[in-house]
């Protein structure tokens, strides 16, 4: 399970999430996405990686 490091409301419907994911941050490339699940039984939601910071081991998602 990855930890949410930062959460910022961009407007009423859009949230910017910075997530601790060091392996993904290092290997991600343009066009890559991650699969997000609330729990083991939750629906799989593909989200595009908006940004990555390999030095801090984080990725940014816009939801």
C-alpha cells in the first residue's frame, strides 16, 4: 500500500495527489499509468501519472 504524501484540492471536482511510490517514480515514462484500488475487493481505476520525482520517490496523480 502506498502512502499519500500530499493532497491539494484544485477545484471542487479535481484533486492533486502526491503518492509515495519510489519504484514507479524511478521507472515511469511518458504515457504510463497506475492502477488504483481502494481495497482488495475494490474496482481497478487506471490513472495517468501526471508527474514523478525520483529523488523523493513520489508520483503525482490528478483525480
